[in-house]
C-alpha cells in the first residue's frame, strides 16, 4: 500500500478569546490558494490517488477536497475519519486501512504532531524515534508492506510545501 501523508493547509488562528471551535477553523484565503497549488504539484509527481481519508476537522476536510479536485478523486472516495484526528490511536487507523486493497494509493490528511508520529511509527515502530518536519501542506510518501505494519515502511519522498507549489505552477 502506498500512503501519502499530508498536513492540512494554512488555517485561521485559534480564537484568542477561546470562543470558537478548533474543529471549525478554516483554511485562510492564502491557505486555500497555496494548498490548491501544492495539490496540483503532488498530482504532477503522483500518477494516481485511489482514496482520500481526512480528519473531520474543517481545515483538513478543505485540504482533502482541494487534493481530490487536483487528482479527480470522486466524492464517494473521500472519507472523513476520526482516526486522523489529533491524538487518535494508530491501531484504529490501521484497522480502517485494512479494508482497502493492498495495492491502493491513499492520501491521509491530518494534523501535527499526529502525522509526524505516524510517519515515525511506520518507519521505525516508535512514534518518537524519527524527527519528521511536517510544515503545512508537506507530503510524505511511504510504501507499507502490510496493514497493520509488520515491518518498517519505505520512505519514497518527503516534499515540502514550497517544492509542491513550484511543481504546481
């Protein structure tokens, strides 16, 4: 299985008064523009995307929708999953991923530090062993031999947002 792991785009700052819901924070206009370009750049590097799983938090959903548009992934193949919320257990994500064919290409959209911990876990078996820099719109590509993983994944690439935006024109 090829997993593409993407951090959401630039979102509005949390409400300083603490009145707004973190789950409802949206991408900023610049965040939408940069995410759209990054998604187009990813689509130039990656030949196919079969499914997209996203955290249900609004900024991640918006990022996933822009990626779906760049790849032409139909809405029925874009799914919100609590397994990508901050702090969710990796085992729950693996149970969900086990439902997909082994040769699938799946984009996972979520948040930090959850995603860098996931990448570290997939590469080493330890969520804290590998220091991964996941700026907003960074994408890591990993080949995972089995779900749940029985051996370390292979890192295929880690593209930073500026690289993806340059590719996306």
